C-alpha cells in the first residue's frame, strides 16, 4: 500500500505486518478529521483487528483526502468517516420537524452552518457542524459511506457497548480544549454533551455536574476514559478523588488492538477507533 501524498505531512504511522495478508475486501477503513489533523485506522472486519493507524497533517487542498485514498492499491470493503464537531445538540426524533431545522439550530447553537443526522438507535436527531469540505469530496465519490460527527460516534459506539450490560455508566473523551461526556443507563443514552474547556478544573466541573444532573452515585457508577492522558496526568488523579471507579475505555464492538500499534495511540484516537463499531 502506498500512502504518500504531497498535500499531507505524516505525523505518525503504525503498521501491523499482517496488513500484507489482508484482503482489501475484508478491510474497513475509518477516517477522522479534526481541524488540520487527519487519522486513518484500518481493521480486518471479520476479526476486528486493527492493522494500521496513521496520523497526518492536512494542507488546504480540497482534494487532499480524496487523493490520499486513491493511492491505496485497491478499494476496501467499507469506508467510514467522522469529524470533530465542536457544536452539537440533540432533539427527540418525535419532536423534530425538518422544516424548522434552521430555527432549532439557531436557537440552540447560534448562527452557523449546521446539518442534522437522524440517530435512529437513540430515537433522536443530532444537529451538528457540517462535514469538512475535504471529507465531503470523499463522500461525493465513494458510495455507501457512513459519515458521523464525533458526538454521534461516541453515542452509537458507547450505547451499543453497554446494551447488554445492565446499570449506569459514564464515559468521557478528554482532549485539550474539549471534553465529551456520554452517559448510558441500561443501554439507553441519557446524555451526550461536548464542552469547551480551558483547564483541568473545567473538565472536573463538567464531569461532576453530569453526575449530579443525572443523580449518578459517584461511589457506584463507573467512569471510562479515553484521550491523550495517562494515569499520571493531573486530571486523572483529581477525578480519582471524586469518582471511585475510573478505568480506560479500551474498545467497543469486536475491535481489538495489534501489538504493532501502541495502546496509547488507540486511546488518543478514540473517536476514530469507535467509528469501526458504528453503522
């Protein structure tokens, strides 16, 4: 496989030797864009094994992602795309009127260029920022392609993960400048919010606010975490003072890691990896 592209700078690339034996028809490529950052993960769909994780820096070329995909030797069996949407809101599907979409989005998110996605599993409609132009070009060329903003990815993957696990669960994806909080009870989505944060104190506030808002017991309801942080990170130790059970949110669905790909990279790229569990 060739992944070079003059419009893209490689930030990191991890390849499992098993990729050489991978049938392209059994491959599933997930693509995630956040600003000028682009990440790929390739999974062997029958087994869920991740055999490629790559991170790139995009140029402003509108065809950069499309040209990169064209440089793979053969098309894969399926493609999924996701992107970072900093502004999101959820509306119960029964209350959503498409003719009033502009009214809903402006009232809840302010003026902007928004779109909506029907999330049937959650019986809701997710209003979010539009797909980035570079991914939109890909969607115009590749048919039967799943495309979801990160809020939809987290909600879908996490609710499916806990569908057969009774009880209440909290999940956070922490990144510099943003905190995604997802709460599930007996497999049903209760809360999915993305907060702009400037400090660890902001993150702590929103986590504790979610526990209080949902009347979750901090000694009983476990919290799973993903993002570019470690157990030695200040936020982790601070949260541990308030939440009794904190663990890594490793993988959803049948996805599992390869020894060739550092586990920290998979945790950091949670939305990208969880995208494999959607659709």
